[in-house]
C-alpha cells in the first residue's frame, strides 16, 4: 500500500511537469518525459514486485494468523490448565499448611509426651539390656550344664562298669606274706608282703591263696639289715669269684668274676641274687688235662685288660681263646650286645720275639667320653695296628671308637718306625715296633688331650713325648701338637691330667724347671708353667690332682716339706702349700683325694714311717692350714692304714681297722654330723674281711670282702631306710 502511493505520487509529478514545460522546447520535454516514463516503468515493475511480495507477506500473515489462532487456543487451554493447577496448588498449599500445623501440633504433643516419659523409657531400655545379658549368661550356663550332664552320664556308666568289675574282684583280693631271696642278698633274704588278686593272672593259679606273677599288684618290705652277700658267685667251698674291674652303667654294676666253671668273664648285678648274672661267656672252650690219673676239665676264661663305662656302652680290652693280644670289645650289658669291634693286631706275636722293644699286650689307655657330654659314648685308646697280609705295622697309635666296627679308626700315625721284619711267609715289612704309645686321654671343653711320642711322623719332626690335642667339634682338623714344651727331641712327658675351669692342668718338664705344674687352653701361647715349686731346676713332681670348685689340689715336693698337699687357682701367686702334714722333709703320704661335702677329703699320715704311732688316717681340708685336719681319732688309731675312700650320696666310706674292739680291717662310714662308725663287720671278731674294690651304685656301696665262709665275693652295704616286715 505504501509502494502504490509512491507510484501515484510520481504520476502526479509527471503531469505537473508536462504542464509546466509546455512552453519549453519539445525536445527537452520529450527527454524529460522519456526519463520519467522510464522511471514510471521501473517503478511499475518494482510495484509489481512489491505487490508480489505483499501478496506473499499477506499469505504468510494469513498463515501466521492461523498459527496465532492455534497458539491462542493452545494458550487458552494452557491458561485453563494453569488455572486449574493454580487452584490445585492453592489446595495443596492449604493442605500442606494444615499438615504443617498438624505436624507442629503432633511434634509439640510428642515432645511433651517424650519429656514426660523419657525416664521411664530409659529405665525400660536398661531393663531390656540387663535381661538380654542375663539370657546370654543363662544360655551359656545351660549349654555347660548340658555338657556336664553328658559327661557325668558317661562317667556314671564307666563307674558302674568299674564297680561291677571291682565287686567281682573283691573276693579275689588277698595279701600274701612270703619268704624272699630273689630280691635280697642270699645271706639275708628277709620277708615281704605282697598285695594282689588271686585270679590266675599269668604266672599265678586262681584260688591257690598264693600271689605270684602278674597277680601281684604291689609289694612291701625290704631286705632286713644294712649289709649282706649279694651272691656267692663261686659256691664251691673256700673258692673265690674275686670280682674286680668294677664299673657302673645304667644303674647296674659290671665286673669281672670267676664262677668256677667259666673262668673270668663279664658279669652284671643290680644288687640282688636274681639280678646277678654272667653277661657272656666269651671263651666257652674247656681245656682238659690229667691230674693224678683223673681227667680234669678247666676253662681258663677270658684275658681281660682295662674296662671303662659310658652312659650306654662298656668298652673293654680282652683276649679270647688262643689270642695273645687283647682287642677292643663293646657291651650294652646283654649277651647279644657284647662283641669285638676291632682286630687291629693281625700278626703272630712270635715274630717279634727277638725284638725287646716290642712290649705290646693289647689295647690300653682306654678313656670313654659319655654320651651325656658328646652325644654318644666315645672311646679313645691306644692300639697297635699290624697286618702282615696288608704289609702294615704302625705301632701303638691313638684310636677312637663309637662302639661300631666302622666307627673304630686310627686317628693319626705320630711315630714312624724303620725295623725290617721277616714275615712268616718269608716276606718282609718295614715295621714300627713301638709307635707313639699315647696315654692319658682327657677331655677339657671340646678338646681331647693326650700324651704321645712323635718323631718324623705326622708332625714332620722329632719332638719327643709331648702334649697333643684333638678338637672334637672340628675333627677334620686332626690331631695337633699343642706345644713342644721340652724343645727338640727331648721328652716333656706330660701326665696326671685334671680339668678345671676350661683348662687342662698337668705335670711336665720343660728341660729347665724340672717336673712342675703346667696348664693349657689348647694353644701354644696358652700352654704355660703355673709355678716352679722346686727351685734351681729340681722337680716338685706334682702328683694326683683334683679340682674342688675353683681350687686345684695336688701333691708336690718343694724340696723342703716333702710330698705334701698343695693348692692352686691357676696362677703363680695363687699356688701354695696347704699344710706340711708331716713336718719337715718327710712326706705326708697324701693319697685318695676326693670331693665330699664341698671340701677335700684324703688319706695321709701324721708321722714319718716307723716314727710315732699314727698310721694312715682320713683327713679333710678347706684349703687352709688350720682347716686341714684328721676327721676323727676316736675309733681308728694307732698304726691304722685307711684306704679306699668312696662317696655314696652324703656318706663317706673307707676301709680301716677298729681300735679297742678288735674288729679287724673292715668297712667304716663317716658323716660330718655323726662322725666315724663301723659300717659292717663282715668277718665278725678279730679276723679281717679286708674290703676292697669299693664302688658306689645308687644308695649302696658295693665291695669285695671275705666273710670266712663264702670267700672273696661281691657284697654290699647301705643305710637301709626300711620298712622291714618281720614274722
């Protein structure tokens, strides 16, 4: 519409111009008219275009009007919906408000109610908690009670069965007093009371009124008296079994004895008749010869040498049958467990008859380290290894054995020989007829020390007789020379070993000081002289040694006091004379030293031989001059000759002669509280049973004595505590 107005305006302008320009030249007017007409034409075209646009816009407007109508309708509906929703909101807000008011009211009511009832609620909660806990405890107690009921029911059932059995056996329960010899010495059998069931258990007869075998439940009673004959091993009249070489192992006594049939063989005893038996007859061969026209059978027995015991095994030297050289045997105390474990010497001794240096009689210098110290019983000994068949002859050298054949070996060859021997088969062998001849095997810590002579053997030089060591914790290191004390080929001759405080004390000669007291820790530097007791190169000759606590006691002669009792703490300043028992240069004759009651006990004289009336007596010492004295002179006195000090528990036993009563030479006992007492007069009267070979086993002392009837047999004594049942 705007554009149509513009066109009309332009047409009006053209008409006006035509009138005004009428007086002008026609050409100019025509030009103007032409131009206007062109503009009109253009405007017409534009107007047409605009009309088209307007029509298009009108169409769009119509469409938009329709859309608007639709939108309006939709809006109207939306408004209606909004109105409805608004009403709904108003209603909900009203409801919310109402609910809020109600909630506030209820909250106020709840708070009021809670405030009023809080104490009651708390009480109820506490009661509920307590009741819960009580219920838990009661449930546990109920379960425990149920378990106990089940257990008691089982026990009741068992007791019922036991009661039935007991009621059945009550009628069989009896006591039996019987005369016993098997558990007591043959000379002093005694009576015993046994309690058990006469039900015919193995070894018994049901209903015979005598309990025997497994019928016996318990036994009461002891052998009456304190002393007796263990067993008359050689029962022939006036014949002796002469038990000797006694050792103990595993609560048993082992010894060599002759029963008159088998000759000298190995025996064992538990101190009873029934428990005293021969272990094995190593030489069962019987020899026959004619005596006054009659054939006589004789068993020479076995030729025994040394016997030493460990915790589980006994090692001993023995020659059986025609053997002339003793070999090493081992025994566990049984027949089957007794056997030879070495045959080191497999040469006929006659071959050596023209060689005086050959003095070998068999295995010797046996020392046993018990299993409790090193894990298993281990023996160290000297043996001569010789075999013409193997062309070996090494002389006496150190050996060791664990009780088996494979575990018995030579440790080292310290001494070589060069004697040419002609063997029985006409051959020859370069032989060592002497060897290192080791002795005094002694343990100190992890070291085994011994004395031996070495030449160009293992040590590659002639060092003479010196001290050697083997470390058992590292045996691969082998035997080592501790120190060439008397330097060169001369002998220091170490001997009389005693261990104290992890060191070994011994007697040796360094070639300058004479025979004096030495000690070693196993090293060259730690091997030193303790004290040069006898000055000017003289020898004090330290003798028997024993350690009591941290004090070493020994005998020595300082050249002034004679052989007397000395002590040492291992230092020069701590080595001194304890007491000059026999004053002056005469010897005190100190022997048989042992520890008892924390002190040293020994036997010594109180005057020189042939002077005065005092013989050998029992002494004790606390290490001081004033504390060294005879234990008593009330019973044993006047030229007595005490010997064989032996400790059994808290009692000291020894052999001596009783003064006054004329009991002869018998067994005496001593306690610090009770003094000296005659323990037993084995041969009553003035005759002497002359006890010997005293040895302790459990609470008893065993010895060999002569009662004038049974001969020299095994006997015992103890302080019998009882009880004794008598008829």
